[in-house]
């Protein structure tokens, strides 16, 4: 259990480390330190075998994408259509999901590990140019990655005929400019093409078929790629020995909010429970001021909320999904008993309403409606009708059953993830998720806030034409 | 206001050359323009349009989508106080009030001397270090209202000039691909074959 002044937020423990092994060194971001600690050995090992072999190694590691959807990286690489070239790698370093930060630390503290991961991915999947897209607001990460790229080019690890082989690749650093939705992979590609960052219509569901400049494109998250040097050096067997069969390896998880020791932890995937994380001595050491836990968001701001009832669930995608939420980007936000639930939900709904790109009407209009209605409820100007109206607007973004957690107190069974959606991407639903979770699990707090409705005829949001 | 300077045009040309299609350089060049002038001027947008072969309206259309680009002058220091969940739970409002009082402006405003602009920002990816803020995208972690006042006074007096460059400057280190090492960007329309190491591998061994 150590923290380092040069890596604020990160807390090391006595656990296997795959991606944070160099955080203990103050100069972890330099080429010298990287080479002194096994750096670029994974690249050498990859180049010593065929691309197909390397791809197979990653496939058998079951390395799951760390951006949010949790799709296996080796499978994703295999979705490119045969015989179509050139193919590109786009690195998603546009981390902006509320509660999440791990990619920023990985870029600031170990940029060469990310670069090596990009090289291994390009080699294995036959990708001939790499674009490393870093969120605009991360000035230090941009500086560290730029310096690392310059050093790696000079030392012959990037560019023409890498380490004397036939493998040649450029890695191009690209900065974002502030737009959450660009984290969606097709929006990321639009942004990289110089356009407004709006998600593309699906299908195709994966840009692996048609992506950047209409070419097959793999989009991988920073943390995902940072795992590759370990897999290339030590092999899939050593990787899958950590964690569980369905969720191997480790994960970076940020726990923030009302805990005694908020931090970013590299945890063993699939087995560590939320109780371990929130209350464990080596993790967050309990709720601040000895307060009770009220609720927590288990997987970034887009995830449906959990109650103390769910504390014993492990950090495992399928189990968390069945319990009504998702692991998303590895971010837990904790609310203690002093939290005003409607206000907390409002901060998240505001975020997603603000970040709507405006392409889909249910999100553009619905998100703003949700925000305004919730705002007047929080301010004490709402009526009981407003609570139904929130659900009605939500229904137009996410029709049908919404996932939510079980509650023994409320005698409520869980509804499993995912939701249905009327939008292209998850930004619209994400504006509704906190409203729905808060209203489902803490309705009495809202009811205490609102006045009874005056009797008047309300026009339903969904009514069109007809007999009115 | 200004078109890009000659020095910045050479930087721009180097950036454009990295992409298979020039329009991809649009956002990086807007950053370059903002670094030059502190905000994005109409003249700079016209110049960028010429450099990458699009209309000025396309530059404006793309640029206005992104939060970080400012199309009117802002303060030398842009203070972004995070207001999303973890920061909100741990006192973001108190930081905003302290900043408003110290600067004598409201959220969204700029001081008369053009030194400071104050905004509420969305999640800055430092949630365990809440409440946090950024000055020109440089972090201040676990801030208190007292520290916010001190920070403003330090910025005012120039004591932080080395750590916090003026608004517009992001990374102070640029990527540079040496001419003898770079592979170079190729228009995708001119490529149909698999890359060399894939072809080599199918004939037995990449290296």
C-alpha cells in the first residue's frame, strides 16, 4: 500500500501488476527507465514470430477491451475484412467518462508501454498507420507521449524497418479539443477526419469493416493496448493465470467520492468485490467520517446505480450485468448517507445533456428536458407530475425495461443490463440512467421535494395527432 | 487579427503531412492558431481553410463543436472548475464561489484586465483527487477555497509563469517525426496490398 507523489491518485498494493509496474519510479516515463525495466522486449518477442502467431496469442489471452464495452481485443482485430488494405489503428485516449481515470495516468506515467502496445497491435493485425488520439484537456499526457514518441523514433522503435525488420509504422499523435461523445469509436473517427465528432449510423457496427477514410480500422483503448507488452513478453498463459476465465488479467479502477481513501487501483479482474474495494484495508478503507454507504455508481457515470445490497458482487462484467448495471470504464463513485440523491443525479444528467452532440432527437431534446425538469425538482419548484414526466421522457430515449439494481428494502428484483435505445450512441441513455436509478431506488427523496400537482390537463410527450 | 506566422505555417505543414488526408489536421491546426493568438480568430480560420483545402465555414463548423476552442478573446488564464459528480460531492461549489469572489466575476465571465476567465467544466479525469480544477489545462488537485484564492494571487503575480503557459498553449513538447525515420502518409486510394511485414510473413518469417 504505497502512493507516490509523482502519481497523484494511484495507490499501489501487494497484488500482481501488469500495467502499473513502473509507477513506483519517478522517471517511469523516460526511455531509459523503460529499457532498464524490460521495455520493448514485447516488441522484440512479437517480431521474432509471425503476425498471425502474435494475433493468436492475444486472442487466447481473452484480453477484454477496457474502454467500456469490454469486447475481446483479439476478436475485434479479426473483424477486418480479408484482403482490404490499408488498415489503421486508432488509439482511444479521449477518456472523459465521469469518474474514470486510468488512461490519463497510463499516458502520463508509462507512455512507452502504450507505444509498445500500439506497435504490437499494428504488427499482429497488419495495421499500417497508427493515430494516437489524446483528450485535449490532458496537457501533461500530451507532453509525455510526445516526448516518448520522439525518443522512440530516434532510438529506432518506431518508423521504417523497426529493429531491422520488415515492420514499418508511423504513430501520429493527435489531440482532441473537448467533446465527451468523441470517446464513441465512430465519433472518434469522424473527429480524426476533421469533422464534428458525431457518431456514425450503424451498421456497420464496428469500424473494423469501414472506419477511418472508409478503410478497416481498429479502435482500441489506452489501457487495453498497455496490456500487450506483458502478453507478448510473458505469454497468454501467464496473463490468464491472473483473474478469472471470463475476465482475465487486472483492471485499473478509480474509486472516488465519499470514501476514506479514494484512489486508482490495479485490481485482480473478476474476483475483487465491491466490498473489498470500498471497505478493504488495501483499498478505500471504508466510508468517510464513519458514515453509512447510501449508493454507488459501479462503472462510470453511464452505469445504473448500485445499493449496499450489491456490495458482494465481484468486478465481473456478466455478473454485474445480470445485477442491473455495467462495469463500463472502471470507475466507482461513492455516495454516503449525507448525499442529496436528486442533486447527485442532476450533476450526471447535466453532464450528458451538455455533451449531447445533437444528432439524435431523443438525446438532444430528451437530455435537456430531463435536465430542466430535474433541476426544478431539485430547486423545490417541481410537482409530483414532474416525476412521472421524467420517466415518460426517459421512455422516449430508452423504451421498455430499464436495468436497475435489486433492493431488499424496496422488495425490488433486479432488471438486467442492457437497455434498449432510440439513439445511435449511449450518450442519450446515459442522461436518463441516473434519473431512472435515483427515482427507482430513492423515490421518497424526490416525493419529499415536490408539491402535489395542480389539477390540469397535461399533454403527454409521446402523443402525436389522434383524437385530442 | 492574425493569420498564422511563417514559423507556424512550417509547423502546420509538418502536421498536415502526417495525415493521409489534409482535413484530418483541422483540429491540430485550430490548436496551433489558438496557441498563437490565445483564441481562434477569423483570419486564422481562413488561413487554415487555405492550408487544408476546405472552406472557412467548414473550419468554423468543426471548430465550434469542440469546447476548448474559443472564438472570442478569453483571459490569459482560463480557470475550469470541475462540477461533475465526484467533485460536486466534495465541494466544487465552494471552489467556484471562492474563485468568483476573488476575481469579482461570475461563472462564465472574464476580468476587466483580461487576465482571467472562469468556467465550470465537466469531468476532468481526476475524480479521486476531487475537488479539482484546471488552469489552462494544468491541474490543481484536492483544492480548498483558501488554495483557490492563493492560486489566483500566484497567477496574478506571475509566480507560476513557468508552470502555466498562457491560454492556447497545450503541450510544450511537439511531436517531430525525423525525415529519415518516418514512413510517411499515403492516400488510402493508392494502397491495395498488405503491408510488407504481412507479405513477408506469408512467405516465411517477418525479420
